[in-house]
C-alpha cells in the first residue's frame, strides 16, 4: 500500500488528501487534507474539517487522558471518534485503498477565540506505527507512506 504525499516547500510540510468516512454518523464523510506532523504522536481531524464533513462534535466524549498540540504548539482538546475509514487511490495499483482507524480524534483549540479555530488536520507518528507504515521522504521527488 502506498499513500502519496505532496511536499509544500514554502511551509516545509508533507500533506495527503483522502476521503474520510465515519460510519457511526451516516452523513459524516468528505475529503480531508492531512498534514503529516513528525512531531505529533496523535492524529486528529481539525474542528473546521469536522464541521465541514458533518461530524457532530458536541456528541463526542472528550479524551481527558490526552492533550494534543497544534503545529504552533498550542493546546488542543481531543474528542474521541468512533472508528473512521480513510480511503485513497494507491498510485501503483490504481485501486482504492482503505485504512480503518480506531484511535482517532477531533481536535478543537483550547481557546474559544474565533481566530484560534483549528484548521489543520494532523496525522502523527502513532498512525504510522499502528498501521505499519513508513515514511519515504524526498522533497525533490516522490514522497509517500508505504506498508512495511
């Protein structure tokens, strides 16, 4: 399995896009852009993406054992999601690939200020470990996550 990454040189970030579906919430699905954050252990969908794909955040239980950190280091409150599915096209096989995720959250900025609203969805290192993936990174050529 290969998950293609795009390198954004001006931000020095690797991103990928996929279709997210949360079957527990029948209408919760849509395309999400994830940033692969090498400094993050957890993975979450941003508050903005969760609202856009119709995840009822108010019905989720807050994970009081974990506090997330955004790209700028700000505190993020994490809300537990039921199992979600990430779907994308494997560029080698041109087949739709799916990854079932049991340990995923919605991230919401700890501050209530509208300008602090969380916009970036994050894939952290625990995602790679849990799904037996490794990063192949080359900012000047193809970069991807691949099955080990």
